[in-house]
C-alpha cells in the first residue's frame, strides 16, 4: 500500500464548477500537508500549505486536513480554464522528506 | 523570485551513454533535490544535498550519482543510461532553514529519453 493515495483522474468540469481534489494517507505521523500545481511541461509550484488539521483559505482555493480520517482535500471555487493542471498532494513529518501523491489531472472547459 | 534552471528541456541518449543533468538555482538555497516523475508513480526522490559536497540517497538512487561542487549547482549523473531511466527529471531547491518540508522550488524539468 502506498503511503499517499491520490485518484489520477482525469477530472473534467465546466467553468464555474466547484472542484474537490482528495488524498488519503496511511502514516499518522504526517504533520505538514501541501498541494502543488503543475502545468503541462512545467515543474510543480506550491499552491497551499497547511500544518496539522483544519482549513486554510486563499482566494478561490481551500485546503482541508482531517487527521482523524487521514484525508486531505483541496477545493477550487468558481473554477477557470486556467486552473487546468495536475494537482499533487504532498505531506511529511518534521524535517523529513516530502511524500508526493501521484497527481490528479484537472481540465476545466469553457 | 527563486529561479531553478535545468540545462536541457529535452534530451535523447543511447543505452550505455553517460548522461549529465545540470541544475542551477539563483537564491543561495542550502538544499537541493533530484526527483524523477513517471505516470502513475508520481515524484520519487533520487538524491538530495544539504550542503556543498554533501549528498544523501533518496528512495531510488540505484543507477544514479550526484555532484555538488558549488552551492548553486547540483548535477545528476547517469553512469550508464538504460531504457528504464527514460523519465521526466525534476530538480528542486529549498532555503534550508526550518523544516525541510517547507516550500520547494522546482525547475521546469528535463524529459530524458534513452533509446
């Protein structure tokens, strides 16, 4: 079993839709949770960073962490075609290397 | 903004060749990383370095080596390229303070094909 599981998609939604992206994990020691966005032919870039449980909001993006369920989510409100990308979840323990999910490919069509 | 530059965007090599992938960062970051990215497998850590001339094995170091002679430059070496090393290679850097899980800055990647 992989430490981090992520549905690869692709996920195709119309412009304006609310998108929900999710990851599950098995290691209860993970404390730091991140979402990276990767456009085609580019490297990943950090989108959201959360420590421990709870929610974090940044514009149209909301990251949620539920440590009791070992489940993290990224919500995108009012999705735009420019949000079309692969979204990678990543997590780690203190001073330990990041463990990445395999990524979910999202396509937002006009 | 931090810039992480990988020397080649696309590279085609033959089996058995020695391959050098170069990465340079311009923000005086302490830590540098090499990942490979494959469909269905995600990003896997090959090697990383916390300081000049220091290196640590990641999860899949077999068939690779690295060199960090200067702080800004981290090279990945494939001693004898094989077809199963065909992949997207991503270099990343991190400033080095706090937890190593903080923001990584990635280059645009090198798509390597080994024929």
